């Protein structure tokens, strides 16, 4: 893979990397025929982001030939290392004329070369690790509510909250009121904490589609990371969300770049939507994963939290038992899933309050969306939700 | 409806929770009060807010929990609010005492920088709260409204005596402080070397800041500061006139407390002075146009 970024796009790339760095410690790099995708996920699997740069974003874009198995090459690098190349945005803007990223599977390095003014070239050789597909399963079409606003409006909204605030609750009503409120978790005493609420009218939004009154709580820090990118790009931000517990999807798009940020939202233990939110939880093949119900307190006394069930599956061949909960389209959970689930269970049993992350959001479902034959036609970030409502199944 | 909740009284505390406070002011945006509230937020985690018809007071009493420091800050409400409506617990005691976290107030007012209107009201949501509602300009026809509910404790009248204004101590030396920014940078560097600092001054306008450890001692000398003229109540000259002008009065105080006071100053006060009671206490007085702040730091043993 080789791609060359020039001019103002270098800064856009830099800003994207900064935004990605707010999410996870590893950067997943995957060149596809639709463009270069950069993804990150956080350690608790409650936040996922994907920046897809179309081939036209680059002055030169060579995807590279797929390996003999027909699989596109993908790898991950340490976010810290990649970020250090783009650390100083002002100097990127002033000094860097071109940025060449090349990836050779047979070599052991991802090379990022910055061609700067005055004949200076900085070459960064980053080591990478081959990795499995990182793909969160979500479908914004299934979300009942949608808001679209210029990033500026949302930046102005969150500025009223302290930088240290962990979660924020977004509320909408059919009457056209949109509110942001700081979220107080069970550990904070309500009589000692300030509650801040900002109300915006729907006039401030470019589009508001709200079916019913709802509110969702998500992590503010990760959202701010996307906001700062959105602000500099001048693109409107779309927020798709549904009921508490279902992920909130934030998107930006433009012909050259598509950005998705998926954040898990806190499920509301008192609402009936609790049941629906189990849809997004992956189950191991043997179905031994405990069903998440309001009464289930295997996590201790934090009934809002469920261990994130996440699988990054790889394209293992047939021969592994298919999970009864996955529909036919996704029949082959890989070996990774098995080991993942056993660690998950032991983690759950031994969960110690105080081990990070303190708050465990409803999981995002990451699924293997490709069978062997479908590997070549990678559908892109918007996927159908593959797991059906698993309520009632063992 | 601007406010989501109206003031409610609970049956248990009907007598205590009668105060009504509704303050309307767009002038709250002036730099001084916000600056002072920021200072207070740095000085104390919690403090008492006393509201009377004319003034607002931020009070910190010298409890052990505060390390013996105490503070008295006075603002005239007329300078900041367009409308001020208050009803204390009883007609003859038309005052309200609230316990709150000044940092919350400081954060809430930060959002009021560009506000069209700020309204402060005492409400009872999940608990008694000082609700600060800010109407902000927006790109659309309707304004943005930010509300901050700051939890407060209503202090019952029987405890009001704890919050009386401290009297000016019988000091040995009174001297104007050097430019606070300079003083702050000096003290900041000293902080790395020692936990205690000796503040000494005389009636010749000289002040020294000293630290002394086993390994090093550092002294910074300030001259030509001037001594404020104090007149005692009976009109006679201050007893300090009999004092040898060269003789230093000194007090050894916790350097962090001094730094908290200096670091919080964002706007240079009109007048800044301190009164030293040798080996007992240092009394700082900072005056801005509409605000006065007094801060007492006890001397260490």
C-alpha cells in the first residue's frame, strides 16, 4: 500500500489521528478499494471510531495487492507512535508539504515519510502487528432519533461542562427541545454535585428527527475528540441514537472522508428497553455466557454495567462450531472468540470494583461480518446489526 | 417557563427553608466578582455565602479543618445585580446563610461571560440548590439556556453567630504588599524548598520573605512599600507609632496558604496590604473597586 497526502489534507490527516488517539491505544490501518481506513477502539470496547479516507483524498493511492488468500492486508500500530508523527499540528501545517504512507506486508515496517520545506524529509519507521478485522456492528438506519448540527453548536454546548466530566446525557423531546446534562453516576452524591443542563432549541439544528422522548448517556471525552475534528473540518455532525443502552452513532461525511464514532450508552436499569439492549451482546458458541438481566448482579452492585462482550474475529475456516445466536450470514466465530469468552467469564467472576473501567457500558457488538467468500467485498463501516434479539435463548 | 422548578418548602424544614432569593443581573459579567469568586474557589473547598439586602459575603471561619485560615469577602450587590429580591428567614433577620462549594459557583459563572441575562434563584430540587440560569445568545431566534444547580446547605439562624466579621487584630506592623504578581513568583519558587515561609516587615516600608532549611536559606527583600495609616477608633494615633521603625514584626506561616491567596489573584487589587501580629497571625486585606477580601493566616508554632 502506498498513499500520498498533500497540501491541506496533511493537516486533516493529522487532526484525524489526534481524534483517533482519544479513543484507543492502537491504530488499526486497513487499505481497501474504498480508501484507507483508520480505526480505533477503546479498551472496554465501548467506543469505536473509523475514519475512511477515499482514494481521492490522496494525490496517489495504491491499495496494494491482496495476499494469496485474497485477504486485504491489515495491521495495527501503537497509537502513541503514529501520533508522534503528527503531534504538532501547527508545524504540520507550516512545514509539511507531503506525507507518504507506505505499507509493505513483507517488510516489517509501516513507513510514514514527511516531506517538509527546505528539503527536509522526516522518515518514521513504525513497527506494526498484523491483526484481525476490527469492525463494530451498528446500523444508523435503525436508530429512532437523529440530530444534525454544525459542529460549532455542539462545541458551544459541551463547553459548559468541566473537562473532567466523564459522561453526558443527551435528551430530546418531540417538542423540539434538545438538552445536554452532566450525568451523575451512582457513586456521586447528588446533594454535593452541581448539575448543569444546557437546552438548545431545535432551530439550532439543521435537522431533527425525534420519534419519542428519549435520553442517552455516553462518554463525553470520546465525543469531544470527534468534536474537535468536526469543528476544524466545518462539516455538520449527525447524531443517531435510540434508547438507553443502544449505541449512539456520530457521523461526519463528505465526498473524501467518512467518519464514524460509535459510543455505547448507559442502559437504564429501570426501563423496559433493558431487554432490547441485550441484542448487542455477543455470546460464545457454547452459550454459556450469562444472560444480562436486571437481576443479574455478577458484576457486583453495579447493575448498569455489563462486561463488554466483544469479538474481533478472524477469518478462520470452517470446522469451528457455529454459535446458535448468530444468524447464518455470520456463521464462523473464530478461535479468538473462544478464548475471548473464557477470559470474559473469568473476568466477570473476579470483577473487582475499582478495576478500570469503572463504568461498563453496554457492549458494542463486533462481529465477523465476512465469510471466506465475502472477504473481497468488504461492505464498509455501515453494517447491518447481525445479532438478533437473543432474549429467550439459552 | 424560565425555571423548571419553583421554590418548594419541605414540611420538615419549613422554618429553616423559607428563604427566597431571586437575583436578576446582567452585570454579573464584570470581571471583578468573577475574579474574586475564582480566588475564593482556590482558597476554600467549601465556604459560607451570606446574603443581605445590600451585600454578599463569602465567609470562611477559622475551623481546624481549614488549617486555621479564615476569610471574609464582601461585595455590594447593587453593583452587580439589576434586580435583587430576597426574603430572609425572618423580617428582623433579613439574611440568608448558605454553605456551598465556591468552585461550583465559579464554574457556573464562567459560562455567563457572554450572557444576555443571568438569573440566580434559590430552589429546591433534589436538595436545596442555588440555581444559576444563564441565557446565552445563539444563532437561532431562541436563546440557549444553561442552568446550573449548585447544591447548598441552608445554615440555620442559631449558627449565624459563628459567622461574624472578624475584627482587625491589634497588629504590630501594617504594610502595603509588593506587586502581587512579583510576590507570587517569588513565593512559588520558595515553595519548592520549604513548607514554611517567614513574612516580616517594619514601619519603614521594608518587607522580607524568608525560607530557611538545613541546606539553604533564601531571602527576598522588598523596599519602599509604604505603610498604610491606620487611625484607631478613638481618633488617636495608632499605638504602632511608638514602635521602632526598623524593628521587624514576623510570622512564620504555611507557604501553601500564602500561595493559594496570591495565585488566585487575576486582577490586581486597588490596594493590598497586610497586618502582622508578631508570631501570631498575618491579616491580608485586598481591596478592589467593589470588593474587599480579608484573609487570615495563623502563624505556625
